[in-house]
């Protein structure tokens, strides 16, 4: 590796807009700060010189959802994906979904119905992998300007495409 990518700031204390993404060049020792906000994780594409970041977005309902934004070096949003797209995908798992939300309904954290914790950007193959803590599912999302942005290709977990089995072979 020639560079280190990281976040400065606090994920749990305001003001959230004070987050700074930094890139540390290991060869020169130089560190560059960028005005890129991220809730938990950030990725960098050296080919397009853009960041991929998780951003919490309020809805008109009483909860918020996590989205994925592709952001330029100057902080300009290049592409935006709203996590509410996941609800079109997961509607067929409504019973499991409601059960999961019910277990934490009294807590503040369930105001965020998706809560993405981790991103992995495979820009060479046009995909983003995102882990959703509140959906207990890991998703592959198409992220290619040529093919499209935001289509959920598959999910594995509580509300995913694949049926999970325990070590005894029980669903």
C-alpha cells in the first residue's frame, strides 16, 4: 500500500459535519484533508479520484436511512444512492424485518432502519459491498456508471437472497 485512508472526528458526537477524510501518502509523508462526511466508513477510488461514503439521511417518516454517496475531492456529490431502495428489495421479508425492528424499537438506534457499518468498493468490477447492521445482511450493489447505480444484486443474511442454515443443517 502506498496510501492510508481514514476519518478524523467522532461518529457519535455532533457536530457531524466536522468529519474530515484524510489520505496519508506513505512515500512523501504528506497528509491531505478532505471535506467528506462519513457515518462509519469511507473508500477511495484513485482512478476517478472520488470517495464512497455512508451518509445517514432523514425521511418523511419517523426514521432515517443510510445511503451511499460518491463524493469528489472538493466535497461535491457525484452519485447518490438512498438506502430506502433496500426496502423495495426486502419487502418480501417483512415478517422477519418487523421482528428485528421490534427488538430494538425502544432504542434511538432503530431510527436508522439500515445502519450501514462497512463499505467495500470494487470499482474495477462496478460493485459496492455494504453490511447493514439493522438488517443483519451483507449486500452487493451495482455501482457502475456504464451499467447502473444502486441495483441490489444479492444479499446474504436475515433479509437476503440465500437461505441460511446452522451447523446441523436447520434453517
